């Protein structure tokens, strides 16, 4: 096969990107547009109302007149997105390290730190300073339960609720609240939903309540060390900064149902310019601001600030949001955040002193090392003052004999304890007097070389105000507009850290870039070439037709086999034995496949129902199956000491130590789990529990399988069920799945005139390349023995299924073992593997197929299907499980050397199965072992020998069964390859940035957070590919599952 070369004919050189507003989020958006979207820097226009850059980068003051630290540097936690952004920028001092390296090196040289040193927290109450321990939660049982209840609530319930609505009043007097509110700025009247997000995001990551390693991210004033280096980088790239320019009169228009911004006015002084946007242009708006309307005072005067409603107090970040929000309903509610002065007002202050006795007294008061920093909460203060003692210096120009402290107050409208006026009416000297009085520090003569600068900020706390679900807009409410900043909605993340805005900038870039590419894909001009006919391929065709509106005649499914009958696995018959084929496992169906089945007509002409009604039949007895009288969860029987026992699946059946092992696994990041096995995190005793027996039997997981996949399965399924038995029956439809799922979808697509091309093999893929982007330009095919070429147009797409769990399978008979060829024989690799093996060498982003295809001892499974007329045997098995015939049963013979599992499904299994015939099936997870009774590996056993081993374990006389029973074995060398331990980059993404017109589907592609153990994983990958390649949003009913709720469930489940 030819060596592919790739290109992307779509270019970013014809894009103009307009960024409105100031702030780090606006600059981060420009960085991502340059580095990730490859937009030409001079075509990135940053529009700012400020007259010059120095007005944006707030003036820090001086050591003589007093520094102004400016509380916009809060909240402090940086987060990974900010670190990655800094790591992507060059150092300002040398060519080698990144800006992040420069900051970290400067910090290490500035203040040598001991390892794991963290900020100290102290509380000043009743005249004494007490250290607050941060290595414990500092919560009573009552408060822990209250917090757990809050964490378990959904955001819809928490909408517009305050923290104090969910937590008792005395909770706000506990040390936990003092530390948490000091680090993030929360108050009792703030949003309960935001508090919940912050705890969920930060508490599991740290072994201490002190999340800050110092009181600021870099050790220096953040505008100097973060904003200016990013600004200077963009300037050096040639980004078009336009200062003193205001955006007005944004015009919104409909474009193919989707609304978009088509123009706006740029106003500079008395000049006004109308700008019309091009087809590919994008707009990124930094909405809202916590620092707008702020006013600074001096050591001798109070901050002078006007009415909050004054127009000149709304900076461009607010004015653009208000303007656009009035024209489009989907942009949230800015008034919810910008007008609630009593709840969002804060006042900060910065103390600059050459009176070193003051700094020394504070250091001795805190008893913390100088490199750690300290945080003193004045609990008795009416102003609710927090005083921060950071490591020195804070400013780069700060002299050695100068110290800088800073702090903030949450209740500036209240009269002070010692200064008898409200904080807003107090000068800097008044504030210092109030602080010293609380700390019992008195100086005679008074401090003469200390300056305190106050700053009132009417919207500083607006981030945390209670809100309705739609008050914060989505990142991309219009087809060419991205919204960034802490006032946009980013589900699951808290805006209490610096990185929230950086995350929104990254996502806005990705979404607007994807939307631009989507505009290029016209369904009427698109030819879709789908390689293979597995479930993922058929699902891709379904989504292309139903959601992307591609004409069915332009959807081409290429299949190497000669006909549909060859694809449709031969099921056998009642006389020679049925072959259920273990590919029907795993069983859980999931949402995406349900949607497909609900739209596909049934293959059973006698019912006239859709396939979806068969799914409902098992759950609610809609169909009168011969032995289906009631519906319930599958019964589980487990072998213990050679005896068969029914398991109570409503219990977790784990002791506290084993539960804690599960809880420790769940919060771990997938990067950390890497190629680890499940057995790397659990002792041997865990694999002897009923919990593991049930879990492994239902999903086929083994101790040597991927810890990441096990964690995903737990998160996906354990939180949704009140029972460990997840299956309503042992198969999804009550019938053989190839008859009831695969064939109906095929026939449905054929009826729509989808172009099935049989006896067609992909021989080569011709490609072109341009810079870092790649495009498939031609497929070289072998059709009916003749070579042919298919040239792809600029709108055409290719969808390929990677890997297969079915390749290399071999079937035996009741009298003969399965005959398997060499595991590495080329003819055992079907087209799904061959294509992946061809694509993998062309780029690392195509993953590593060798990780999954060559590890035979870990991926081998052998299934068997029992066809019997011995009804007494079937009734015996049913009585063992004490199950109804409708629910089915699963017998786990865990003491078997072959790790046998026997499934007793509801009958009939096959469509035309005679009434006096019963079908059972099962599988073995270790077929290479020597049997307990048949002394050879299962791989070398005939169906009859497997039956002998099974009956011995079941304590049932074999001579009564063999006369009327046939057992068909099937070896599947790659059946559990999807569960093998692997690193993150060994499974490719469904759509990659480096390729423009190919999507990858199947169970071997990477879909973050989803488990490949259910049947819908492949359908979900098809959904994502069609969405990504065609530029559409396919709605999904699936919801993100709460990790906190799951951890609580594991610990408290009886």
C-alpha cells in the first residue's frame, strides 16, 4: 500500500478574527488562534476601548506613593490551562525555556522553598491568633453530612440558591469555611452551585485544605509577570491592537437558520467605521468584568466612585454584552451580574511599608516560614477583613527595605469595630488603624513610613452571585461568535480559578474554528465513503442521512465480502446446533444505539413493530413471548466452595478496605492510570468478592485488563443503578442480535438507496499534504477483481472502522475443537485491522494497533452455545438461579480453571427456534488453562468435552443430557482486546486536527470518559464523527455523571 501524504485544502489565511475586550482571556484567545488555528497574526484584531496598553495593565503604583496590588489578581489558583498557556509561550529573557520555565526559575531563585510548603491560615478571634490546621477537613459530622447533601444536589436544583440556603448557620463559623472562603472569596450569600463546583474541582486534588502554594501564582505582581509577557508576544507576532476604539451597533442576522454577527461599527473619537464581516470571519468577545467601575483612594482619602448605573462605569466587556444581549435571547442575562451592588461589592487594600517592625510583628504573629506566605482572617471584624502576608518581594521594582501586604474585605458597607464609619468612606490610614486594633498592635511613635491604598470594586464578587441556569451564556451562542471569560458557562468547572477564563478562550477558538470548517461541508455536495459494515459503519450512515441530511445515494458503504448474507453470521439450526456468537457481548445498549433502533423498522414481519418495541418488550412485557411473563434484573449465581449460591445483587458486598480501594481509584486522572492493570490497584482478595464476580461476568473484565477502562465502566454504570445486576435480560432484544439489530439496520439503509458496494477492498489511500494538515484525495479499490480509483472532492469524507474483536475467530462442533490458524496469519486480519495497520505508520495520531492485536493470552475468549431438548436440564438451571424465565440468569463458575460463565437467557433466543428447544450460551475468560475435569486446555476441546466440564461444575448427571444436546464452541482471539491496558495516545481520536476529511469509528477509538464495554460506544463514535466532519450538532440525552455522588454511593451502599 502506498505511503500516504496528507493535506488540508482549507486554509486559515482568509480569516479575520475580531476580539472585543481586554483581559487575559482576550490575549489567550489570540494566542490559541495563532498557535492552534493557524490564523495569520496581522488578521487578528484586538479592539480595546482603553487609549493605550498601560491603561489595561493597571498601574501598580510605587514604593514611595504606595503600591496597589489590585484584587483582580484574585482568585489565585492557576490551574492546568494557564500553566499550559504559559508553557507554550517563549521566554522573555532567552530563546530556550518557556515563559512558564522563566516564572518558575525566578520564583525558585527569589524564595528558596522547602518541598510541599503551603500557605498558612490563621484566625483572629476574641483577641487571639490561632493557627487553622489544613491537613484535616475541620468539619463535624453534622457539617460533613450537610456538605455531602449539597454535593449530591444537581445544578438545576441549586439554581438561584445561596450557600446559606443549603448549609446551617454555624457552618460559616467552622475552620473549613474560613479557609475556603479566604482562598476563593466565597460568602454565604453567594451561589451554592458555584461552591459545589469549586469543592468538586479542587478538594479531591489536594491532601490539604491549603490549595495555594503561595498567595499569588508567580510570586510577583501578576500584571507584570503574566499579562505583559503575553501582550509583548502578540505584539512581536504582529497582532493588530487597536486602542481607543469602541464597538457599537452589532448587527445579527440569520444564516441558514443559525444566527451570526454580520457587522458592527468601530468608533474612535468622532470617527465611525462600519465593518462588514466576511464569510469566514469570527468574533470573540470577552464578556463581563469584575474590575469595571472600581475606584482607588489614597492613604489620606477615600475611593471616589459614582453610581453603579453610570454608563462610563461599564467597560467594553459589559457594554458589548449588554448590546448584543438585547438583540439575541441566547446570550444570557448580564443584568443579573452587573447590578447587584450590595452582594458583589468588595474592597481591597495594599499596605506598603518601610516600617519593618510592622512586617516582623506580623511574621512572628503568624509563625509561618517566609516562603510559604500567610493568610490572617479577622473573624471579629465587621468589615470581614482578610489580610495576606505574601513572600517578598511582590513587585519586581520593590526595594529590599520595603515590604508589601495586601488584603480585602467582604462587607465594606458596614461600620468598623474601631473606626466608626463604613469602609467605603475610610481612607487608607483608617483601614490600617482598624487592622492594627484587631491585631492588638500599637506603635508609639505611630508608623510614619507606611502607606495604605484602598480600592473599591463594586463587581468583584459578581462571579459568585446566584444565577439561573441560562443567566450565563454558552461559549458559542451564534455561529461565528465565541464568548470568553468567567461569565460564560463552562459546565462542571468553577470560575473561582484563573484558568476558567483560559479554558473558555481555548474552547471558543476550537468551536469557532470547527464552525468555520463546518460551513465548507455542503451535504448536497458531499460523497461519504464508509469502509466496512460493522455497527459503527451502519450507525455512521444513519447519522449522515438523518442528521447531516446527506442524500442516501451519496453514502457509499464498501464491504470486502461478497454479499449481505456473508456478513450476517450463520446462526446454525436446532438439529446441528445454534451458534450465538459471543460478539453479542457486552450487552448494555446505551442511548445512541437506542435512537437508531427506534427509527429502524423491525425485521420481523409477523409483528409489524419497530426494533425499539422489542427493546421495550423485555422491560415492560409489550410482546407476548412464549416464556416471558414478567420483567426484572438478571439473577446472578456464583460458585463458592464448589457450591452454587444466589447472590443478593442489591448489596455492594465489599468491606470498608475494598470500598476505599475503589474510592482511591475513581479520582485518579487517566494520564496517571496509563497502561496500568486493574490488579495494580487492588489486592488479590478484591478479585475473590462477589462484586468482582458479578462485574467481570457481565462485562468480561479481568484483573489484567485496563484500570482506565474499569474506572470508566464504574463511573458510567455504577451510579445509575440500584442493583449490581445491570442487565434486564442476558441479551438486548430477547432475540439473536444479528437478526434483531444488525440485519434490520442493513435492510433499512438499503431501502433508502444507500450504496452498498460488496466485494470491494481498499488497496491504497492516496493523500496530499500542506504544512501540518492532511487530506485523503483518492481511494484505490479492488472491485469484483478489477482495480479502480475513486477521486475525492473537496467536500467528500471517509469514515473508517478501526480494529475488530471478531477477526480470527474459529468455530468448532460438538465433536471437534475449533481449528485456529496462526495468530499472526495475514488472512486472519479483516479489513478493519488492515486499514488501521496501513494508517498507523502515517502519523502518531492514528494510534497503535499492535497494542491490541498481538496480546493473545490477555485478549482470548472462547464462547459456546448449547442447544438442547432436555427440558429437565433447563429447568434445573432455572431452579438453581431461582429466577423467572423472563429475567434470565447468569451462573459464574469462578472456581473453574477456564473461568466459565453460563448464561440462561429468556426463550426463545432465535426467531424460528422450536418450542421444545432451549438455547443457552456462555464464555470462558481463560480458555488456555487446563480443565478441572477434562484435563486439557479448552482450546483443544470439542463441544461435548466442554459440556462434560460444565456439567461436572453444575453437579448435573451428564448421561441425561448428551443424547439431546449439541454444544458449538467458538474461539475468539481478540474478543477482549478492547479492554487491554493502553496509553492515552494508542487509541486515536475520532476526528483529529491533523486530518481534514477522515473520521475513525469503532470500539478502538478514543472517546474521553466513556467506556467501550457497552454496545453504544461504536454508535457514539459514529455520532461524533458525523458531527465533527459535517459540522452539525447531534443532540444527546446523555448526562455527565457526578464523581462525588458516586464516591458517596460506594462508601454508603449497604
